[in-house]
C-alpha cells in the first residue's frame, strides 16, 4: 500500500483525521491550535480531570509510588493504590470484586476475549457497541453475531438458534455514537432465560446517570444483575485506566485469562490515585451528575429550536446525523470558526452514510454556552447547505451494515466512499 496515496484518498473522502493542539486542561473552554473555543467533544463530563483534589491525589501518588508500575500486576506485583481503587469500585457497584486494566479499550478486549474463549461459545454483540467490544470478540476468535441495535427480538432469535451452546451477550449501556441507552432490563431477562453471560460496558454511564452517577444499570434497578460491568476511568472520572466489576470468581478468572491484563503494564499510580479521588468526589458531591443531565436536556432543547434532530439521544452524548462525511467535516470547520469545537464522527467510527456531529455535554457548561453552541451549529449547518429539519433519519441508515463494517479489518476506503 502506498501510504501517502492512502492519506490523500482519506482527505478526498472527508475521512482524514488530524490531532489538534489543546493548551491547558480539558475545558469547557480551551485554546485549540491557538484559538479560544468552547469544547463540546470531551469525555471529561464532570470536569474532574483537573479538579484540585484529583490533581493533588495524582501528584501525591507520583511522589509516593513513582510514575510507572514496572510491568503487569501478575508479574511485577500489584501496588496498594491499585488494590485500594479496586475495593472502592467494588463497593461503588456492589460487586464482590473489581479488576483494573490499563484502559477501557484494553478492558473490553481482555474481558470479552477471556469470557468468549470457552470452546463452542457464541458471542452476541449489539451492532453499535463500541469498537473495543467488537475487537474483543475478534480477539476471542469465537463465532460472533451482531444483533440489530437495541433489538432484543433479533437477539432472542439468534440465541434461540444456538441452544445448548455457551453464550455471551455484549453491549454498551450508553452507546457513544448514539447517546441512547440499551434495553438493559430485557437483556438481563433474556440472558437469564438462555443462561447466557452478560457483559455491559458502562463507560459513558458511570458518573453520568443513575442514582449517585452509578450508571444505567443502577438507574434501571439492575445492579448486581449482570456478570461483568466494564467502566473506563478516563471519562466522567477524568483519569486513565478502566475496570471490570464482577464477582470474586469472575475476577480471579479474568486475572488468569484476560490477555490485556496479563500482557500489559498496570495503570500508573498517578492515574489510579486520581481516579480514586474522582470517585470520592462523585460519591460525596453527586450534584454534578444532576447538572450534567440538566445540561444535556438544555442542549437538546436548544438544538431542537434550531431545527436539529438528535435521534434517540437521552444522555450527555448528542448526535446530529448529516450523512455525508465531507459535509460533517465542513459543518465542524464552520462551527469552529464560530468558536464551537464539536466532533465529526465518520467511518469507520460510524457506518457509511451516517456521519454526524457528536456533541458531548459537560456539567461545567453554562446554559448560555449551550444556547450559543446550538446557534453557532445552526448557522454552520445552513452555511454548508444542510437544512437541519430535513436531517437524515438515524437508526434506519444503520442496520446490520454497521456490524459488517466493524466485523472485518480496516475498511477499504473506496468501498466506504461507494457505500456513502
Ligand atoms: C463504550 C466505550 N468503551 C470503551 C472505551 C475505551 O475507553 P478508554 O478510552 O479508556 O480506552 C470507549 C472510548 O471511547 C467507549 O466509548
């Protein structure tokens, strides 16, 4: 492959990514490539990443334990700070145990890879689940079927045709590209009926919804009803790393079989201690969660006033589907000129033809900022020839194509162009 040619093609198709330079902490106002903007694409939902107590905890941990961990915890040993955070997470979720991993991506890979490695296993994964969960299925090498997004009937049909086999259901609770919530109660019932294991990735739900910010399972009254909860520490908790919360036996199994735990260095003490301080803040001061929920409602209402459809979003993640990747990029750039930094999600993050602006609300945004953001986006969309009220319907354009898209290796970009 000619790498430069590949990059040129990505640019032509509106699929090229570049990293922008942010000066200072994660928002809500940042200096981006030298220009002050309002950040609407950070997962620092509660503003804890630079909270004084979180910073201090991270700095203290660096002084006490150093910066690196010297290897995987099964090799170089587990530090007391790891153990302490695991105990706090287990108490937070009401599970018997929790097991830290290096990141959310690694946790998904390790957990799904380990649980799906049982001979003859069938893995059933929501087609719009995060890429890390799909990659975990691939790592396991097990037969994997993607069910239509949130469609429990489709899932039941797939499960019905695999009687007698070990089964693993894998889903996000809050879907990062859609901002909607999985039908968790039905999934729990279905898993029980079919004796399937159920893994729920709560990365975008922890600190964002449910009583005390304990997530979507807690909101649905389903704490303790699933086999493994995955949670990233890099989103509302503002740090880095991730965990699998589960019972003691499952944790011991994962500590023996999660390849990303066994073959990767343990998360660094400053990140672990920072997450611990952030978790304490979440428990002590849950008002930030209410503010986040209220802010998300405000932005949805302001976007509706501008004529935007926000699909099935009920959370702090709000998509505006525009369809074409190039159009999403043009609107993003026009919004940036107006001082609003929103992310343009394009293939392979979303299915071809469903590119979108994806807005991430923070508890620290003001109502005035959210109103201004919606107005800037409205003007940007019009300037780029996108009439908000005539937006592309979201779910209808996804379907199984999204799963097929993620199933394989990196997509052929010319195929993406044709499909789009
Ligand atoms: C649902 C979900 N799971 C896992 C991850 C990966 O988490 P991390 O950023 O900690 O690797 C993400 C990242 O965006 C995510 O959206």
